[in-house]
């Protein structure tokens, strides 16, 4: 079972990487925008992850990892921040290519504004829960800035991609948090979370995933436009 976390990383990456050369999506053409975006996201999330690990908000079960560590994090956790964003941005591009109708075009501002306000409020009123106290307001303020300051035209597409990505997220993160296992791969300090779970997944993980995907796509769309690959069209 030492290979389990690594296998989950590679499983998450395998399908999207193989299908990156699909003619309709042609995701490989966007790599030069994607990889800088992932790197910038990691510059935020890796120090955050290290700090939370050192503080004991979460940790890693040695029974399910290879044992290669870098700056307090196992190799598999580093790969997580490459494989999962790659797969999620692939979903984002597939939805644009295969489902051109933007179903959230008229409602995404209301949905994301309410979500952002709710996340900020929950985070501020639960300042003693370190996971939510940082993750929720950060995600909320990021949403509001992209909505009303940067006026990002791709947010409706982001919302659809995020909702679809919750399906593989529940599978992969479910295993990581202990579904189908006697012990979790990644454990959480019960004093630092709400202990509200979707199966075995802390509810905070769904917002953490949103924050990670949001920051990656924001930079991804910036680099796509800057490099002249394509620009999201303003409403």
C-alpha cells in the first residue's frame, strides 16, 4: 500500500494527459499557458500546505506513501498540485469544446457573489478553525475580486467546470480521506475542521479545491491571452 497515494496522483493524470491530443480539445496546445499557471498556484499552495502540516492541521499516513519528503511534504503531495490542477483545467477546456452553451451565463454572478459572501462570513465567524478560517475567506475574496475588479469573463465556465470536477474529486479525495481503507492517507486534526464530511471528505476540502482551481484558471486564462493563444470573451 506504499504506492497508493502515488497511484492516485498518476490515475488522476493519466486520462486527461492521454486525451490532451484529442483534436477537438487540443489541450496540448495550451500547455505553455497551463504550466506557468500551475507553478504560480504552487507558490501559494505549497507554503500554505507546509505550514498547515507543521501546525498539525493535517498530516500524512506513512503506510500509504513512498517515504520521499521535501520540505515537510511527501513527494505525492507535491505531485498532487500538478496532477489535480492539470485534470481540472482539462475538464474546463473539454466543457468549452464539447458543450458550447454557457448554462451559467445569466446567473453565475449571483451564485458566486452569494457564495463569496457566505464563505467570508463563515470563515470570519470560525476564526478558531484554522482550515476554514483561511480557506473560506481567501476563496471568497478571490471570487469577489475576479467578479468585480478584474471582471473575468470566464467565471461562468469555471463554475461549470468546478461542479463537474466534484465527481472525480469525490472519488480521489474520498480514498485519500479514508473511504474503502482502514485508515486515511491524509488525516485531519478534528479541532481544526468543522467535522462536517461528505462521506469521509471534510467539507473544507471542497472549498480548498475551488480555491486551487480558481487561482490556476485565473493565471491560465491570463497567460493564454498574453501569449495570443486565445482570450475569453467578455459578456
